[in-house]
């Protein structure tokens, strides 16, 4: 009798212990699932800090604002070094555009501003919005490659058959890594028409004869 | 009271069972079936590669074969086999009446046939000419598995989710059983090494299977719900996929080897008639291997352009793993040193494991060196490496364990003639199959390609012969298991192996092991 009751006690104890442990383990599981998602922003930060994958910082320091250009005048040009900068640009599969630089290579001194034109042409029969993603190779040069003006800062919208000239203004900082003699700036353009939300202006609001105009707005 | 009832009759016994031995048997049978399915896919690969040029299948179908072979073997054959061994042996080794969570145990098994029916259905559809099975490699790198993937990828994603849930539940069950159900006196440092290795494996599973689930969920939302985790067009990065995948993937390869370490650590003392040398160092070595496995993942990604400091870090961390692994190999050899050894089939497989796994370990050390990896990457050298550790490593460990415990499970000795034939054929053919791959890999033959240059023709012919031979040899295993399962063979004593009683509690219960063991906890000396 007492033994049986004791046995029951032990069983209940074990069950309570089991449940406690199971809950802890499940929490670890959920945490690790969250960790997989946390790797996404961690990776972004890591890449921007290290220039891994030749990723360029398009938000803060990497993108030089027009207001800061005055300051750029103070930059000294290091004529003792000459760096070859190569350009590559093409459209990703599924985007029927021609995208190419006017020249495939220029030479610059660190600190020197340079302008290079790129050409984009919409070869397809419809209006397309595309986005060009830049990348620098070798990757550890990415943090020292500054762009003042670039078509990659915004999405590009070309009507069917439209052709466009797009300037890129850049300079290499004075502390550009000494081991890099040649650096490549590559652009890949992707079709983002589907990812851009198209807002139709309401008909009754507009009397200006602009009906049918659309405002493109990035949805992501 | 129904406390000592036997099993139900017929199909219901297997559908509703919560008995750890039944569930162990289910896992092992399922794993054997998947081993043959994965093997058939491998035979298609080797048939195509026997001669240069394209003869048997088209390149796209070839890609589906390499992909599904990997997935089926990793998630269907090796992992469930370990869970099967854990179910059978852990309660008996720690003096517990059953697993701690028997109903969840039933559920975690029955998810597996569902998961693999889904995956297999896409292979069958593809074979019948409707669409494609997953064709992006078992590592399913984006964008191959997102932007360019066949429709069946969604089947694959659901299937991976289900097998992930199954593995996690299995792992939780193992941890809870080991922590809460040990017999009084069975302290952690008295547990057999198989229990230790499985405890550590279970923690690895709990830590990384959710990361895999995260990766496939991101793939799913990239494919259908407009996210861009791995799509550069939307600001994502395909290389991020590789980081997430290998954060799961490297611990995963230890999930597939640690339990085999445990099996071998049980077998070598029995047949050397000496206690395991350096028990405590074995435990610490296993734990350090598991911890290090979280900081080496980018050694799979040296050619993606890591920063120099990163490449060096991952290279040194990877090389560091060879130290605890070396400790283990040293301990196994030291256990045999001056032991009075006999060479029964489980011991033969355990010895083959030690030697062949070490070969795989050395080629792994070569691959760990960043500059050299640039030559080896994506060649047959890599294929040779991971098959040495997974086939002659993990799978041989499973074979060894099955032969070691089969007499306890069935009460009869396996057919020794067939078992010896299985050992010798497997060992000879596995080397014929995988050893030449080192050479063709060093000479530059790329993996995952259905065709190759003429200079690789002779080697590949021999490799294919080795492949067919190894595949056919496994029919011997099937015959042995069926014979023993039907109770045909010499009856064995309770301790089965001479003197085994002192090496583990499982040898103190009757043979065959009764449906319920240790309903009252044993006395631990
Ligand atoms: Cu690895």
C-alpha cells in the first residue's frame, strides 16, 4: 500500500521533471530557429564591416552625399600611386536590357575624382524597372571605393526601347589598400518590376489630364 | 493491471506502439529500406559514370540522382539508424524501463515515412516523366534551390521540415531519458560511451536542426512570398544561404559520426577483453569535437572569397578538431594494445571503421588547408573524403553495432558465414569504390557532372565496379538480418559475448531481450 503510493509519487515527480526539461529544450529549439533569422542582419553588418563579398555600403559612409562634396575638395591626390579600375556591367537572366560601361578600364590616383558613363537600353517591348547591384573585387577594397553619384542608388525605370546614359562619379580614398593594383567594379541589373508597387492615381481627383500616369514606389 | 502485457498483434502493434524496442526496430527497418533506396540512386550514378559520355540518363536526371542519393542517405538511412540504435540500447544501458516520452517517440518515428513518401514521390514522378525531382545537390545552394529550382522543391521543403521535427523530437527524448531515467547509481561518468556520444549528438541536433528549418523556410518565402533573403535583386545574398546551411551542415556531419564513435567504443573493449582506455578523455574529446563543430562551418566556403583573417580562423579551428579525434583513435588503439583480441564480425567492422575513418580524417585535414582547398574544392577528392567518413565511417559503425547487438535483440547468433562474407565484400568494394576517387579528384575531375574527360575513364570503370559490388554486398546484410529476425540460428546466452556482462547492463538481461526490461531499476555497482 505505502509502497504503491510511493511509486505513484515517484512517477509524478519524474513526469514533472520531464516536462520541465522538455520545455527548456523546446525553448532552445525556438531560439535556434530565431538564430537562423538573426544570421541575416548579422551577416549584413559583418559584410559591411569587412567588405566581404565586395559588398558596398550604400547607406551611410560609402555613399557620399552631395553636401559632402565640398569637403572632398580638400582631399589630396596621391600621385605616387596609380590604380587601374575596371568596369563590368550586365543584366541578369530574365532582364532583357543591354547594360555596359563606356570604357572597361581607367586609371586613377587615390583621391582623384573620376566620371565614367554607363549605358542602359531596354531591349524588351515593355516598360521595366530594374535595380543594379554593385560589387567590388577584391572585396577588401570595397570600403575604400566611394561613389558620389551612381545609378545604383535608385531603381532605373526605362520605357520599352528607351536608352539612357548614366554617369558614375567615384574616387578611391587616400588610404586605399596598398596591395591592390587593379580593382573591379561590377554591376548586375535585376528586373524588379514585379516587386515595385504601382499606385494608380484615383480618376476623380485628377483633372489635369495626367490620368494614366503611374507613380512607382518600391515595396520592399 | 496490464503492466506486463506483451505486444499487440498485427499492424496495430507497430502503428500504436510506445515501446522503445518496437520503435527502435521500426527505425532500423526504415533506415535499411532507405539505405537500399539511396543505394539504387547511387547505382544509377555509377552506371552513368562507368564510361565517358552520356549513356544511361540525361544530365538533369543525373543531377536529381546525386541530390536525392545524398538526401536519402543522410536523412533517411544514417540518422534514423542511429535513432533506432538509441531507442533500443539507451534505456537498456542506463537501466531505464523505456524512453522518457514514449508517445512522442511513436510520433517522431511515424513522421519519417510521411516525410520520405513526399520526397520519394517526386523521384517517382520524375522517373515516370512528370517534372523533375530536386536537382540542386544535397546542399541545395540558393539560387539553384530558389530562382532556378523545379516545382518539386516545395515537396522537398515540406519533407525537410517533417524530418527536422522528427529528429528534434527524437533528440529531446534522448536528452530527457538520459537526464531523468538513469538507474540509481548510474552517474554521468559511469554511462557507457554510446550513451555519452548520443547525449552530445542530441544537443547538436537540438541546436542545428532548427537552423536548417530556418534555411528552408527562407527558401520557401523567397520562392513564393516575395522575400529576398538569397536574391541579390531584392538586396539579399546567395552566399548568406551557404553560411546558414553550413552552420547547420558541419555539426550535422558530427551528428552522423559521434554515435558511431560510441558504438565502436563499446565493441573494442568487449573483443579486446580490456576496459576502454581513457574513458574520461573520450567523453571530453567528444564534447570538444561537438563544441568546435560550431566554429568551422566556413571551411566549406573557402572559394567564396572569405577575408584572409576569416579563412585563417576557419582553417586553424578545423585543424584543431584533429586533436580530440586523434585522442579517440589513440584510445581505441590503446584499448586493443595487449588485449586478448578475437575477431568476430562486429569487431572486424569496428577495426575497419578505425582504419578507414582515419583515412577519411586525414583527407579532411588536407581539405582544411585553405590554399590547397582551392585545388580540391568541388572535385572527386571531396567525394572520396566524405564517403570515407560516412560510409566506411558512419555506416560501418552502424553495421558493427547491428552485428554486436543483433543476438541480444533476436536471441540467436547471426549467420556467421554470411556476416563474414558481408564484411569482406563490403570492405574490399568500399575501397575499390572510394579510394581511386582521391586520384581522379586530384587530377581535376569535378563532382556532380555526368560526363568526364577520357583520361579518367579507366579509374571510373573500376570505381563503378566497386560501386556495384558494394551495393550487391548489402544484400548479404539483408539476408543476415532477415534470418536472425526470424529467429533462425544458434541460440545465444544472456551475455552473448564472452565476458560481455561486465561491459554493460544490456548483457545482463535475457536473450532475446524481453518486451519490458528494467521495470525495477538494476543495482549498479
Ligand atoms: Cu565541415
